[in-house]
C-alpha cells in the first residue's frame, strides 16, 4: 500500500512541475523603429479648425447638434483618428476630423496645436462646444 502512495506522489509531482514549465518567446524583429523627422523635412500646407457642438443631459445622455458648423447627419458618420496625439482628441472631435482630409488631401502629417472646450451649464444638462486647431504638413 505504501508503494502506491509513493507512485501517486511521484505522478502528482511530475504533473505539477510540467504545468509550471517555462516557455520562452524570442522575437525575430526589432522592438521598434525610430525615424528622426525635423521641421526642415516638412512643408507647411495650412491650418484649419474643427468643431463639434453637442448637448449633455443628466451627465450621460449626449446629443450631437453640429459638426464643423453643419447640422449633424446621424446616418452618415465619418471618422478620422490622429495617431500622433498621445491622449487623443477631445470627445467627438474624431467625427469632425474628416475635414482635415477634405481641406488638405495631400497632407502626410497633422499637428494639433490647440484643443478647447466651452461649456454652458443648464438645468440638468449643458451645451458643450469642442474645438481644435490643427496644422497640416507634407514631406518634402
């Protein structure tokens, strides 16, 4: 009977050690790529401003009124994400950023120079206007 316990203990030890095995993963490519771009490498194309007007009720219900000064059409939604903005654009500005491509289709790089939120407090809600000023560049 003692021999059975020894075999069971040895089997349990082998199973537990094999479950805790270590696998190594070695990447075969570099972790990152660095490209040194200075302002001398870019050509300034122009500057534009995007904006979104929306209302917020009871702190969580949002209704978009206008994007870039035009009445918002909920059927057709265009979005553009700028990858060089670390925290991202303010709320709903990704829906207004399609104007960048329309104004500067040849641009390769966009820099957000200013973001601003204007809020008017109302009873159980608020009117909010979000604006951003963005400069467009292309590589020489």
